[in-house]
């Protein structure tokens, strides 16, 4: 079984902008946001997409 076309994680510096229902990682600043997104991209074998300056999501296509 594989997980595809789902949001695997959301990474944000603004938790109020991310809905519940997925794993959410809270970061203090943009630098931490980019590091966490990059690490999760590798760990989850997904692709990081930046939606806004405050939000990245990790998906598997």
C-alpha cells in the first residue's frame, strides 16, 4: 500500500493558517521553516511545495 496524492505534513510559522487533519510542524522563523521542510521532504519521500511565505506542505505524487 502506498500513500499518494495526499498532504503528508504541513510546516508553518503561522499555525492559525493551517487546518487540522494533517501533521503540522510549527517553526519560529523562515530559516527553520525551510530546514524542517527539506528534512521532512527526504524523510517522507515526498516533495515540498511552498504555498505562502509562512506555509510549506509535503506531498507525494
